[in-house]
C-alpha cells in the first residue's frame, strides 16, 4: 500500500509549500516534518520527486547523451506496451461481448420456449465457463493497459524535463 501521497497531503496541510522553490528545500522541509520516519531511501526520494514534479519544483535535469537516449528508448518501449495492451484489451472485450450476447440469446430463447430451470442450467453451464474466462481476460488486459498508460504518463512528464549536457 502506497502511503506516501497520504503523508504528503498531511505535510501540505502543515507547511506552506507555495514558498518552497526547489527540490532541495522540499526535501529538507519534508525530512524535518517527517522526523525519524524519513530514511531518505530510494523509494522515499522517488515518491518525493513525483510530488515535486506535481508542484512544478523540478527544473531542467541535465543528463548525458547516452542517458538521454536510453530514457528515450525506455519511453518507446512503454509506448509499445500501452499500444499492445490496448489492442489485447479490445480483442478480449470483443470476445467477452460475443459470449455475453450469446448467453443472453440462449436465456431469451429459454424464456420464450419456457424451458425448465434444470435444462437451462445444463445449457448455460459450458457457456458460462467461456463467459467467465473471457471476462477475466478482458479485466486483466484492461488493468495492464491502464497501469502501462499511467506509467507512460509519469515517465513522459519526467522525460520532458531532461536536457542533454553541453560539452
């Protein structure tokens, strides 16, 4: 469970962040506020950077050409992942919709012909198995797509801040 955003909201209630002008000031203020809970671990620093970006405190970040190109390749991989997950989601949603429509047609026919409940249950059993599988696959790919999309948004915002060092 990610609790850093919750603690940062509490920090914002106590400290006027509008007066903070840099990441270093934010880090110092947050470390002072958090006390012994602030360990300056990589995860804490990363979460604080995300909040600093949200507050627009992080200026241009100078990186070498190799680092810049490596990050660009990483962004490209994320774009492909989002595209692939979206396509898989759409495909699996179409399969789910087909099974859902088929199940509804069977139920309507059963109602129209006044089938007994046991006969309907017998006919529905294999259909429901495919229906549930299709639903799980659709939900899985929807989750994959949304997670990849959110990560791409974060990484793209961070990448926009990068500039190549001169000389």
